[in-house]
C-alpha cells in the first residue's frame, strides 16, 4: 500500500543492489579455475585469482594470476578465461531484505531493472536470480545497445518512462554506485535512493551534487519508510 494514491514504479540496479557482486566474482573465479584445471591442467588458478581479489586487486587479475602460477603472458588464454567467466552460470542469491520487500506485495505501479555490465554476464545473473519470475519487467540490460548506452546515459530510463504511464515523480531508482547510477534519473525528475550494503564494492561519493541520491538506505527494509508507504 502506498499513501496518497501514489503508485511508485520501483526500478532497481542489479550488482550490489539485489545481490552481492563479490559473490559473483567468487563464483566466476571458481568456474574459470575448474575450467583451467580440466581443460589445461593448470591447478589453483581459481584460488590464486581469488586471493588477488581479496588483496584488493581489481585490474588484470587473470594475467597476474597466470604469472604467479608460472604460465607466461598469453593474451589468447586470458581472452578464453574472460569468456568462461562471463559465460558461466553464476552461483549467486538475492539478499534477504529484497526478498522480504518483494513478498510484502506493496501496491506498486511497477517493478523493473536497469543494469550495466557485459550483456552475457548480466543476462546469466538475471536468470540465476529468476528476476523474471519475481516480477521484474522490463529488465533492461543497457549493453544490448552497446557500451555507450551504459549509465549515466538516459536511454534505459527514458524507455521505462515510456513503459509506465505515470508522472516522473513516481519513479524510484534504487542503486549503489553514486559515480554513475543517479545522474540520469535525477535529471529526469525521478527519486533516487542509494543502497550501501556491507560488502558492496562500489559505494562511492557522488562526484557532483547532480550525481547525489535523494535518500540513503542500507537495506530494502528501510525503503517503505523512505517512500512513505503505510
Ligand atoms: Mg550496482
């Protein structure tokens, strides 16, 4: 139930908003590690890559892990590993608070998703989390249009505005990364909410006031209060 007859369209980001991106990274390194062991008889790749990630490495982890294992620079091999990583069926789960929010069956005007990231990887995540079955529609993977349409491009948000016939003030975007997530919806007059999850990878300060969210939460349990639900 929402107050004053205002029927909110809740649009969510995916990574570190609905599930922990860290879990996807662990799942991906395991998949690549298993592949390297079976296909190439390279043991320990998954563990070495994960240790690098845990130590704070974020760039060229596959190259560095191969070096540490003693396999020389091999661009073709790294490309194949990236393909396995992005194409693997991830072991990830919705965070409990979003599950609780969804079972409440608030009278929403809509529930949708806007996510950046490589198309195949994002689609595998959407499938693993069964977001279609949970009622997210539409699910917009911006990469289907190309990298130039990743946030903060307006295209995904304008598409949603066309899908739902309600005032822009009824749209809410819940996401984690202030460097890119809130600029476009702010400019379009949406309400923006930053979710800062313990363990999130990208919770950063907004670079300008235009990038800043209107509200902060640490879990979806707080969203009904922020939006004034009864
Ligand atoms: Mg995110």
